[in-house]
C-alpha cells in the first residue's frame, strides 16, 4: 500500500510541475486521483534523471536511468518515495512491465537524441513518452472494455505530447538543445532545424507550427471520441484535461504561431473558467465529443463526415 508520505510527495510534484493536468486530476475519483498523482510524479522524476543534472555525462545519465527502471519494476530497493509508490501502483493495477520499459526506453532516447527527421520517427518516440503513459492511465481507471479504450488513450496521449512539443519549442532549444518538430515538416514549409536552433521566426516556421497543430488536433478528435469508453466517473476529468491542453492552440494562434520567441502559458483564471464552462456543458450533454466541440479551442471540421476510426460512429453534427 502506498504510504501517506509517498502520496504527499507525489501530489506536491504533480501540483508544482504539471499545473494544467493537475486541475483536471482534481476532478478524478479518489481511487484514480491518488494513483494519478503517483504516475505523474513518476514521469517527472524520470525527466529529472535525464535532464536534471547538466554536469553528468550521457553514460552516467543512462546508468541512472537503468537503476530507475529496476526500481520502478520492483527489481531493486529504493529510498525514493515516488519510485517506491510507483512500484506499488504498478503491481496493484497490473500495469504491464512492457509499458514501463517502453516509457523508460523513450527517456533513454532523450539522453542521446536531440533531433527527429520524420513524424514516423517522432511517433516511435511518443509510443513511450505519450502512448505508454495513456496506457498506464487506462490501467488505473480500469474501464470495462480496456482493450477497446486503448487506441483512444494512445491518440489522446499523443495529442497532449504534440501540444507540449509545439508549445515548448523555445524552452526545449534554450534548456536542452532539443527540437521535436520533425525536419520533414520544417523542410516542407521552407524552414529547418538550424533555423529553429537560432530561434529565428518567419512565415516558414509559422507554416510548420500550424501543420503540427493540425496533426495534434486530429489526434484530439480521435482521442476524445473514445472517452465514452472510460468509467463514467473518469470521463469528465479526462475531457477537461483535453480541453485545457488544447487551449494552448488558441494561445499559439494568437501569437501567429511564433513559439520560438516566447512560450505560451495558460493563466490560472483561464483554467478555472474553462473548468466551469466545461462542467456546465457536460451537465447539459454528457457526450464527450459534443462537449469538446462546443468548449475547446480545436476548430470543428464541419466538412468531415467520415466514420470515427475508434468508435465506429459518425461525428456529432
């Protein structure tokens, strides 16, 4: 059983480093909320292993990450309260070892890799950094038809990740010399990794950023369409998380897609306003996709009447 001090530490990390997701997490039922604090803290601790100490050589970071992996899988003792709590949560909720390994492998990629040539290459990375996270969250929520819910969880995890990649372009360059915008997207719009590394913005960069936002927005639609497969008491919080993350797209559009000069951030009043607006819409209509179309900053594709790949039903008109 997770100890109170472990839970308190996990919640503190979540509150301080994941402020957008933390707002949505507060609406989860306790049986899911407490494990979610631990999961999020676990992900942040992994980030610290990779990026926290700039004096460590890549080999030392990799060695620390392998120790982190063994502790997370319960293969060696740890005095880290978050790692110890995660090992308990993993066993309690039957989180597959494969998802833990896939996640840690993605973190290991960050030790050596700082550029991505194609979206396919980036998506392979996101299978660990985003999709595996979605699968772990699904295991904790324990929907009745878990396998059916996993594709949507994957799509939503990737959507959140892509939003973060676009939002944090400047921060990633300055703090980590890392660029997650694929070279193929940049080159298709007349830009390059070299231009992003110099933090030079022009219409070519704007076109590339817009393209990646459009890619993320398609993933949001697919991911939100599968929220109805989650337990009823988890649907609104996951929907709210999607609404909050997607609101960064509104900010990026207001900046004319210039994410190399500044890093957009949602204010606390804006988050609370979105939470209230989403709650009111949810009380009127508990269809996640319909509420998302009404409340979120993601443009509605009125010309699209295709069957949803994940739910097999038509979009809400």
